[in-house]
C-alpha cells in the first residue's frame, strides 16, 4: 500500500501521460480521463489485490472500466503499476497498438479484464464476475467505474437490481460524478439526479466522497470492504478535465484532443501545479 502523498504524486504523473497520449493520437477523451485519474490511481496502487508480475493469478481482484472511452487513465495506471513499459503509452489509438480507443482484451494487454465501450454494460459484467466469485467461494473482488452520464443507458439498473438481490458485497462500483457528458450537463441531457437516492433504493451501500481527495477515496474503499450484506457504490464528486484549467468543467473537452499548443500549455500547468503541490505538502 502507498501513502497518501505518494498516491497524489502518482496521480499527477498519470494526468501528464493522459495529455501526452491523447495529443499524440490526435483523438481521445481527455475530460473524463482527467476526472477519473485520482480514483484510478488509488484503485491500482492501493486498493486492489493484484500483481503485475503475475497478472493472471487466481485470487486477484478484477476491474471493469464501463466508461471505456476514458481508457487513457486506465492504460496510464496499468503502465505505471508495472504491467507494461510506459513508453508504450504513446502508441494510443495507433494501428496495431494494444492500446486502442476503447479497451479490448483481444489485443493482449496484461491487466485488462474486459472489453468495454458500449456504455451502460460494464456493471453487468462486473456483477457477473462478483456472483461467480461468491458462488465458487473465492475471495476475489470486482470493481467497476461508471460515468454519471452513463447511468441513463444500457443495463445499469438491471445490474444494480440483481447485484443487490444476490447481496454481492464483493462488488464495488464507482460513479465518476463530474456532471458533464458529451452533449452538455447531465441534468440537462437526461436528469439522473438524485444519484445517491437511486442507488439506495436499489439496496446498495452508498458512499459519497470528493473524488479528488486521495484520503477520502482510500477511506471509501475501506468502508466498502466493511459492508458484508450488499454491494457498495462510491459516488465520487469530480471535475471534468481536473488539473488543466482551460479544460475544467467544459463539456467540449469530452472527446477532443489538445493541439500542440494546448498540449504544451496543459503540461506546463500540470508541472507548475505539481511543484506547488510539493511545496504545500
């Protein structure tokens, strides 16, 4: 397990790689990738039972990225965790690369447990994993990250209902609640609020946090583990584009790559914030 300060520093590295990867590809989804960076960092560096040297070990925890378009955050976490060389990150979306625009297990990327991309399907996959672990008496846990805009489509609520019915306490969902989706504010496109009450109504253990506080994220995962009779969902309030001021809270940065000038400005800002963060800490 890593200390909070180490995790915060790792999240800054992942944010810089997200910008570099998407800029080099000329396409991708920076806004949601940046908002998910802190959750992804704590998940891969502190929470899950995984071993990059043995990616297929039997008792490992599984992760499903339901909002598959923010895979740059996942790829960067996997690389920095040691599943593959960080130099490969720059191949994002390139022909023949293992790092496609949406995760695909057929590409042979170690540490990747499920192909995703069609929104609203990932929780069903993770719930199925958790049910299988429970039926087999295995200690494995399943984790799933969803976007708040994603909650209004697919089989999300069927999965929520069945996961609670089977009391899948080994299942932990995370909602990246940045309030924006590709067409604008979530509440304007298809109002899903109040999100916590909906999950509670389906029988889930609901935990609400600041999704950019590493301390709160760590504590939320601990609370989820303590719950023994229901699946848990962490509603993480986040900022789309977190870390790059000209991207923050702008729906237009959902699926647009920064140009070379914008990449330079974004990296300079992240470098400056990292230095400031080190002084404060």
